[in-house]
C-alpha cells in the first residue's frame, strides 16, 4: 500500500529489501486462514537493517481491525529491545523481551521468534536471547499480516532508513 522502496541489499545483489515505510506506506497480506495457528507451533523469521531506533517500530504483525484477542506483533522498542506481544483479555501482553540489544549500525541482523509446544524462544543471529511460556490462541478471523505499522491504528511504522528482508511466517 502506498509507495514502498524495493532495493538490493548490497551492490550487485539480486536479493532485495523493503524500506521507505510510513503510516500510509506498508506491505500487507489479506486474511489467510493458514496463519490461524490456534495453540499450535509457529515461527516468524526476518532480516532487519536498523540505522535508527528513536521510536517504536512494529516490524511484523497479524492484527484485525478491532485488535481482537489472538492478534500478535513484533515490535522494535526505542530502548533497543525487541518484544513479542500477544493480545489477550483485551490488551497486549509481552511474551518475549530481548532486553536492551541495540541493533543500530549492526548491519543486517536476523530475528526469529518460535513457539513450540507452548514455549517461546527469540533468536538474534542464531543466538537465543529470550524465552517464555504461553498458550494464547492465535486464531483471529479477518486478521491481516502487515509489515511496518499496525493495521488498526496506522501507528509505529518501520523508521526511515531501516529495512526488512526475507520475511517468513510458518507453522513450523
């Protein structure tokens, strides 16, 4: 939606990254029942190149217009942490918090969040950085997957100068 910049991750590379996000410039996939994970296993993996962290950034989320229970989001926080939030009992609850890990000027960094048998793990460049337990059902009718910002509020886009690539959301 809007105008999102697509450019090579490095000179001469065929792999592309997306940037230039704002409240009106974002990527979105319409509702897909394959992403209704219920209480089952899932993973989210992406590469992020962060040059600034002066505000909150919703990197990836799956939310419906009402932000109903079962919605989830991965947010890069302005203190340098990365957090996984789940919507339960009418509000967002932090399930994982990386602690203060400043990504700024690290170059391309891989972030992976996994839920297996009700246990959550967050990895940064293959190193485990956060763990937690939770059984929130991730089934939300009409939820849309969005990269940058949040569907319901158009808030917290990925900041100018930051890029995302190779997003994968999976039931494994």
